[in-house]
C-alpha cells in the first residue's frame, strides 16, 4: 500500500511540473499576443505582474535554449565535415591542410568552451612590479 502512495505522489508532482510548464507557455503566448504583465497575471492566476514577467522570461529562456543547442550541433557537424576533408592531406604532410585542421580544432574548442583561461602577468619597468598609486578623495559631511 505504501508503494501506491509513492507512485501517486510522483504522478502528482509530475503533473504539477507539466502544469507549471504549460502555464509559462501560456504566459508567453499572451505576451506575444500583446498582453501586458498585469493582464497575464490576472488571466493565469499569478500573484502580480512580477510573477507574470518571471514566467514569460523563463519560458523564453527555455524556448531559446533548444534552438541554441541545435545551432551548436549543426556548427560542430560542419566543423567535423571540414576536418574530415582536410585531415588526410594533413597526415600526408601538406602544410596548408595541417594549418586548416589546427584552425578547425581551435574553433571546435572555442565552441565547446575547452580553451583554458590564459594567465597574464603584468610587470613594470625592467620586469619589476607594477606601481599603482591610489588616490582617495575624502569628503567631510561637516562641510
């Protein structure tokens, strides 16, 4: 019997998630139709315009995330295709093909966020420390 209660709770939670997503999409549709946030809140039962605003922006974020992921996949496929075209010549030692392959690898790393951040060290004259002068202006409240 306890197993049934857990399944029912899980089903209820799942339905609540579906309802929440649908409500956000409805808010987005109303916004697309020209409704202001107060109208969206009243229509869909949000506490106020700020709740409607949040729902619309969450829906937008979720709707835009999927196309962005698809564009990334498409760009990676294009890079893979180009790489496969030049790689055989690069392996044969053809310099230009090797440079192109390295460029493709670099672009792929950028798209995937694999490039490690570069550490830059600033030095002053003759490799010494950088001198920074700090100027502070104090304003008295008594004036």
